């Protein structure tokens, strides 16, 4: 299957979706829900969880997909941990604030790239 990570990143770049929505709507079919439902479920996770610059929204969106697809709490948690570790290794952080460079002035990764990374790691889980 062809990667959808560029689709997810384009959704974020278009400005209609937050980071979590960009990932979740791209894989809505895997979850068995409409894109609209995926967008609504992840609406509160922009700018880091709850607009508080916490965990990157792209990771949250990917976590929603993992949970819906795996339907096994322990397996979903295990897979999410693997994804978080890979994301951390690549980008130096998993927290939105740190990724954006809030307080440091040093942006580690822009949002579009964070969305693409989360989608890439999600696909490894979905197809692995």
C-alpha cells in the first residue's frame, strides 16, 4: 500500500485540520469511521493536548487510530510506546512546546513534518 503520510501533512498544511485531525482523518477507514467522525473525535487535541502545548497532537491522532484498530488496550499501549520512542529519537521531543521551540527559540520540527512522522510510524504499526 502507498504511504498516506503526505496526505496527512497536506491536510495540516491546508489549515482546516489540527495535527491530531490530520492523522486521524487520513486513517479513518482503518478505524471504520467517517472522516467527519475522526475529525470530531480529535478536535480537542490541537496545539498539543488540549491547547496546552503538551503531547504532540499528531501522536495523539495516531494513538486514537492505534486504539481503534488494535482493540486491545495492552497491545495499543505497547505500540504507542514504540511510536513515541521512534518519534522522540527522530525529533528530540514528543511535547508540542519543545518541538515548536517555545521558550527556547529553537524549533526542533515543524507541525507538517511531525504529522508526516506520526503517519509514517503509524503505518509501520498498521502494516507490520
